[in-house]
C-alpha cells in the first residue's frame, strides 16, 4: 500500500485495480458480508415499499410524494452501484476490477450522486412553494412542472459526469494498483495517477461546486424563507405542523450533503483514506437506509398508507 510510483520514463499502463475494501479485517469478512447483505436487502425492500405505496395510495398523489417516489428509486439505483460489487469482493475475496469496470462504476456513482443533489433541491423548492405560497401551490407545482423538474434532475448530470469520468481515466496509471476503498471513488483513483492531476482536481472542485454547493445553497435559501414564514404563524400547532413537513427532508439533506461536501471539497492534502471510507458509507449506504425510516416514521400519511398495504 505504500509502494512508490515508478519514474516517468518507465511507465506501464495498468489494466486493472485491486479494491482493498475491508482487507485489513480478514477475520470479519463473512460477518461484513452478512451485514452488508442484510443492509442491501433492507434498502431494496424499504425504498421499494415507499415507491409502491406512493403509487398505489390515492392519498399520496401530491407532488411531494411524487418526488419521494423518485427519490426512493434513485436510492435503490445509487446503492446498487456500490454494494453488489462490495458483496462480491467480500464473498469471493477476488478484489480485482478492470479499468473499464472501475470507470463504469465511478460514472454511475457520480451520475446518481449528482441526481440526488438536484432532486433534494427540487424537494426543497416543493416545500417552499407549499408553505410560502400555498394558494398557488396546485398551479405552480402542476403535474407537467413536476415531470420537468424530475426529468431535469435525472438527465442534467449525465453528460457532465461521463465527461469527468473520461478525463480522470484518460490519465496514465502505473505502479501501485491498490485502491484503499470499497468502490471506485475519485480521491483514491487520482492518487494512483502518474501524470499531473492538477487540472483533474480543479475540475472535481468545479463540478462539486455546481452539483453540490449550488443545490445546497438553494436548499438553505428555501428553508431560511420557510422558517421565517413558519415563525410568523399565529398558533404553535400550525408551526409544529409546518415544521414536521420539512424536518424529514432537512435530516436527509444534512446527512447526504454534509458527508459529500467533506469528501469532495476538502483540500487534497487533507484526504485520509480511512476517513474517506467512513464518509462514503454515509452518503452511499446510510442515507438510502435511513431515507424510508425518516420519511415514514415522521409522516402520518405514509404510516396510514403502509398500514393499508400490510392489511391487504
């Protein structure tokens, strides 16, 4: 893991990498396999259930639940870009991944991650209109607008993330091929590149600003306006009800954006491989598993719809 890169004149292009993952815990491999398999099944079932009830229950046909259904499907896609490969590595102990497979995994992770940032901003805008402009809410957030917002969230980042992945994997890779991570993420991949990575690192910061910081600032702006409106409500009951509709979304935002910002916007000199692995668990695994719990346990309509589904 501490191998030196060979001199520039003696480079051999690598064709595959080794995902070390949790190789430093050899006695826990099967325990970790079972743990992450259970987590994966829970994520698939819980997010799938949220999607199902928002489509089947007539009481959950508002824009908020339309966005929540898309968010649940997105979480399934996002976690499926990382966990199956991790489970295969833990189960077979074959940690090699080809350069093409590594690039493909990174590309999908970046696309789904970018979509999640944009979709969370859309959900914040939906709450802003619902609370700050309730009389015009059905007109502003009509079905056509909701479709356009969701479609834009899904497709906006695709060309950007494909281009960024192509640029990163156009770098020469030589010498050590061990990635001290459980999936192909940007910081550990750039550490293996032999050429000058300054331009790539700047591009990472620019894309992170566009797809992480800008949506995060829009969310903060929406919620600052929402909070100012809520505090003006005459009754404590009205304030509590308004806060309850937003608190779930805020919890997901803090968990996802907090870990993502620390991972991709820290100075490169401060990147710790152990810290990166822990942080990536937050935005790739913990957010998808907590999402259904946060939205269902704090939402009476979802609980009622879930009871109806279970009673059938």
